[in-house]
């Protein structure tokens, strides 16, 4: 694998537009997107010593950014249970406000959901282990690690069209495996 270098002095110039476009498509709020990118750059500076050069600097920053976006959603979802909801009501006799201080978070995972997610993850990884090595490697790099197509092609010495054929075959094989082992009735 190539040994990539890190240069934080050029992060804003090289990556801020890309990171902003990536973030705004996920949080849909300009100010929040800017804050998340700022947090990403700060986290990158703090963890520079952990950069191993196994991926490009941009890929490394994107992986930090994805964690920051996840953290953002965890934070706002944890506050949902404490949200206030005001509704105006009207009856023939009087008008007023109804206040619900606790709103159940529909996205909250209970123990059964967590168990099912763990089992699903185990089934996916089990099916991935049955793929030919090259298919598993390409699928993992593109789908799980979110490497850029160009990075994967350079590291594995394959063309972009070859990469997509490999991913297509891997997806078909994974779907078949999951159908047999996870979705059985």
C-alpha cells in the first residue's frame, strides 16, 4: 500500500468543499455542517499521530467526519426523549395549550432490536467470509471502509469497470447467502 502523508496546513484548501458537500447532504443545515467539519479538522489534528498512511489523507478525514456525523445524530436523538411538545387545542368551551414533556423516541433501540442488529451483522460477516478473497476485499474497501474508487483501483491494480463488476458479483453472492442463512422462514 502507498504510504500517504498528512499535511493539515492544506486541509481547508483541499478538502473543505468536499467535506461540506458530504456533510450538508446528511444534516441539511449549513451551520451544523460547518460545526461538524470544524470538529472533524480538530479531531484530525488531535489524532495526527495515529495516521498510519494506509489510506489517503482525504479518506482518513472522511472517516473522522462520518464518526462526527454519527455523534451528532446520537446527541440529538438522546435529547428526543426530553423534548417538549406544545399543541394548541380547541373545544367548544375553551382553548389552551397542551404540553407533553416527555416524547418517546421512536428510533430508540430496545434489547430485542440490538440483538437482531448484532445477529444481522454476524450473518453479513459470515456471508462475506464465504466470498472469494478478491471480492471480499473489494466489497469491504468500497462498501464498509468507504474508500474512493480511485484509491481501491490504485491499491489493487484494477480498472474502475472491473471494480464495479467485482462489487456487483459480491452483492449477488451476499444476497444469495443472506437469503439462505438469514431470511429463512
